C-alpha cells in the first residue's frame, strides 16, 4: 500500500535570499483576489525550505519516491528542473552532509496544468520510524537542462512511500 508524505507549497518557509515570488495563481475572472502560490523564475535560483518526518506506517527498508506537483505559467514545452537538497537522520542519529536529487518534467503547452516532476528514489534501506529529512527545494532557472521559459508554480512537494501497517506496535519501534 502506498501513501504520501505531503508538504503543501503554502506550508514551506522562505529564507532571506533567493525567494520565489508569491503571486496570484488563479482568480474568478471577474476581479476577485484569487488564490496564490510561489512562482519560480526561469532566470534565477529560488528556493523554499521544509522538513518531513517518516511516519509510523512506513515499510522499513523501502525506498522513498519524491516528486513535485507544479504548473507552468506559459505555453512553453521546455524542461523544468526542481532540485531537492536534503539531509536525513534516524531518531537518535546524526545528520550528515546533504545530498541533492533532480526532479524534471516538460511543460506540455498548457498554462496552469497540474503536472508532476519525478526522479529516482531516495534509498530507504537504513531508515527507521521517525527518520527526519531537512530539505531545500529549488529551481535554478535557465541553468543546465532547465530551459522552460516562464515561471513554474509550486503546488506541492510529496514523497510516495510504502506502508505495511497503519502505525507502529510501540511508540518508536515497528
């Protein structure tokens, strides 16, 4: 059975530098305030920060599958690259150096289409219940293979994980 560890775009934090723009995503077409999210530019590195905790239902030893829910803000069909820099530690463990993975997707020419950028897995062979990830998600627009023209709207960051129970039998032991 699969589930998500979810981090809504509006639950992330921005730092003092490299901030994405908080802009209107959609409105009612008649001048309402509308709804907003973070827009990541095509010509700068912009970032948000968050943390996630591995839930008690996590199937020990299984891999994590991170992905980004996003929407192109133009009709361009170029590639967007989302980078996840993270460090991870088990409960009572020590956080080490960060690792970075890339999640990529091409715009399909439709503004505000709900799309998903995916990547390889995060190795879960040594994870335990309550392992903690501290994360930075960023777009470095116009660098490397990121050639999507226009903003990319962040909707949500998720990690798919396998679960084999609805929780753990003890507070910190599977």
